[in-house]
């Protein structure tokens, strides 16, 4: 995060950046709509796992 930036602001910026990049990929033909959906679904799982702050059993 940048100095003075809240986590909410960072998350919003990150989400917009990802959306813009995926949209550009679809517009240029680098990604199909199906591939973009698949990519978003996988990213969601990855982010949910990375942000899971609940204690893990040992």
C-alpha cells in the first residue's frame, strides 16, 4: 500500500486494475469471454485463500 492509503482504497484500486487488464485482454482478443470468466474465478479463490485470516488448526 502507498503511504496514506487505506486498505479499502488499495483494494478498490487493485480490483479496478485487474478488471481493466482483463477487459483489455478480451478487447484485443488475447482472452475469450470464457477465459476471462475462468481467470476471475481462479483469482477469487486465490485471493480468498490469501486473505483468510482465521487461525488454522495445527
